[in-house]
C-alpha cells in the first residue's frame, strides 16, 4: 500500500520549513536510513532520512518550496510491486489516520520553559496512537506489517516512532515476540516536544495593519520574517515577560590576561592555535560554575535543576539572527581545545549546519559584543538558563593601583543577568567574583 512521506519536525521549535533540495527523484528505490531531502528549519539546514523502504512514486512538494507545514505530505512511497495507480489511495488512507473527531483524546498541557526547544505554557502534547482494544485502527507501514507477521508480533503491543505514531520497519525489527507496549515505549527513540505544533506568538503591541497604517505615504521596505526571526521574537518576548531578571555589574582588569595570552599564542604558533580573549572568558565561566556550584542551575517550571558539568553556551551572531551553541564539559577542556571547538561551532552556526543537540542545553551563556566596540550592555536570559554574561570591550582607563598611585589599565565591563528564581543576589555576586578572579589571574585556570 502506498504511504505518504510527511514533512518532519527536525527541530523542537519547528512548525513549518523550506524543502530546500530533494536528494532523490521519482522512481528511485530507497531503504531505511537513506537521505531523502535537505530541510531548512527555523534554525538550520538538516538532512531528512527515510524511515522505511520502497520506491519514490511521486514528489508532492517541489524543492525550494517555503512554508511547508510539519506533518503535511511531501512525497508518496510505493511498496514493492506497486505502481502509480496506488498513489491516489495514499491520500485517502492518510486522511483516516486521525482519531475519530467525536472522541478526541484529552492531553495535558506541556509545561512552559522557553526558547530553543522548550514547550510554551498551554501547548498540547501529541495524543497517543489509537489503542487496538477500542476497536480503532492500528497504523503501520506495509513493510512493518509484513515483518510483524513473519515474526509473530502483535502490532497492538508496539508503539510507533514514525509520523503520527505510525509503526515503521525499525519498530518491529527492535520488538521481541510477546513484548508489551510499555517495553516498546522504553526503547522508542525520543520524540520532539509539543512545541513542534506551536505557532510562535507575535510580541505584544500594535498589529501589523495598524502599524502599517501609521506610515501610509512614507517610503519603506517590508522585510518578511523567516522562521528564525519569528522564534527569536516569540522567545525573547516570553523571556522578558516571565523571567524576573536582575543585573550584577563588575569591572575586570585584563592586563595580566592579555600579557599571558600573548605569551601562550607565541608558544602555540607552531601548532596553528591562536587563543582569543573569549576563549579565556569561556574557561573562566566554566571554572566559576564549578567553584560556585549552586549557580550552575536552570529553571524547570516547578523546580530548579543543579547541573554537575559546566556546559557553557556562547552567543554567535549570524545573518538574520543568532545561535547559542553549547560547549559541554568546558571545565575539563584545555584552552586550545575550547578554542578549536568554538571555531567549529561558530562556523557551522553561520552556515546553519548545527544539529539541535549542539545548541540546546547549558546553564549559563556568554554574549560578547566587545569586538563591536560596545562598552557594556544587559543581555536577555535564554530560558531555561539561570544567567547570561554580557561582555563589553576592554578599554584603557585610569585606575588606582595597589600602591595608591593612579595608573592606566585595560578594563572590561561585564554584566551578569540573573534569573532571580534560580540565583539570589549574594550567590550571583559569588559567581561573578570567581569569574573575575580567574580572568585577573589567568595562570590559575591552567592549574
């Protein structure tokens, strides 16, 4: 029986995407795991794999098409021996996949966290696949049904990992005769969160038509929002409305660090390594989280999660938005290793080639605008992080030395934005003190 291939949800915040490129054509034979297409999400361009085997009978969405909704049909897969006449039946079969309208299954609302992969309050979790004991249909691909019959498996005891809960080849191959549904669920690949179906809300304020009317007769260019910009707008609005921010500011003298960095870079020149000030800031933040472990925490709705490793997120500006790739276990890595990893993540972020697990997570973030000549600023917390450090430029200033004399020093202003639900003032001050001590005495970071 012909099966529709549906637009996948390739990132937690994706509700629609662009079918950038087909990697197959009509008539091609594919197997599970073969690459089918390149999909542009709100965050990156990602490859989409087949979950079953068959022949591409018809491509329903041309490459380059924007705004393709998640779970909408993009192609038809034919089973062995089928021809184009089976394609028409696929659409009618797909329309019957939904549970009966007169008996919708109740679902609990997902808990609200925030941007980059967390469900917003009030979103509905996906309903479970129809249960066989209610006399409702079990949805499985033809190949999955054939393998199940050969292995003597009861499809009603297998939970599908395919689109709309459909049982696919991988599900029945992993199942054992007599397996119960809870066991199948335990081994099932993780599903994306309910935010896939969420439509990012626009920031509060005047509507588009009302604003446009204000500028009638004035020349302007209308810039269409892409998926990333819509997500940024929704998540930052949510962050400022729901997170009780407070701010801690501190000046840090960089002269010792700049001298130490210059010496290290000379020694590392033969290896092609050049450390940046930002590399030292990442390391200093990671070690400060270990020194003040209560600050290494995130907000989880009705509780606080205290992390053991130092997973540091770093904001990377790209055209039209930004990413915050995460350097995991940053406290355990050398400066040169952090530098190489950061360059790799930043490069792939600018090409929108990061996978979701590379920009989700972490408890603390760094946003550095010093290279743009900004002396200081306040950054918006990226939920569910507990804090974010805004880093300004190092500027020559007069300071009073330890001998009481006025001298010149390179001073960098930093501001720690803190979620007061997670971190109190004294705790935030302790963390900022530990970070400043690491930067003003850089050799201790190598101990």
